[in-house]
């Protein structure tokens, strides 16, 4: 690491701390030549390969943007979306791959989104699981009910009567 003050090509690490929920490391460094201290932030890069073959850095903002469309008109706050994006980033980083497909990011969103809002989950899943017909929606709803998920809005209530 070059010293930003005197451009000496070496520096000594004085202190290291995790930052940004553990996704980066902040290091205090000291230049052996001029003695001045400075900070650096190190992050492990995570790239997403799009369908076109173009690679770009993973972005929580893009996760939030995509999920926000599925949550339109639903009782989901910006804070909840930020937490979801953080969960998705942690999940894809836990895979240990420096590069992953955009489709894999979409699939990683499904679990946290299901826990957040079932209607938004179904909207998002219809894209990432390539729903082609109403039968696909019906089978997804049936799976959610079989797994004990809360009733989907407009579906049956716990006592078996129709909601709404």
C-alpha cells in the first residue's frame, strides 16, 4: 500500500477492525518513511454475471430495487427491504464464490422475501421460477399452505372460511 502523503511503497498495519456488518475490514496504517498514519478499507469483491455475460459488482441497491417492485402496494418498509438486501448479500457471500450468476441472486432473494411478505414472494417467484400459467401460481400457493405459511391474502383463513 503506497503512502498517500509521500508515496512510499510500503506501510505497516497498526490496527484492524471489521466494519459494515463484517463485510469489510478497516485498517490503520503507518508509513515507515514519513511516519504519518492513514486508513484503508478492504472488501472482498463479489461480482454478478448478467445474462448478457457482462460482470458487475454486487449491489444491495439493485436487490432493493428489484424487490421493491414486487412489494409495490404491500405493507413493507424501506428498513425491511434494507435488512432483506443484507440477508441476501450474506447468503451469497457465504457460498464462497467471487462470481455468481444474476439468476442465483434472484433465487437467493426468494427465502428472505417469503418470510417478509407472501404476496410479494409470489410476484417475485413468478419471474425467477418462470411461472407460465395460473396452475404454477396455484401449485406455489398450495406448497406455501402445505409448509404452514400464513394464508395468502384473499385465500382461506385459519378456520377454513374464505377471507375478505
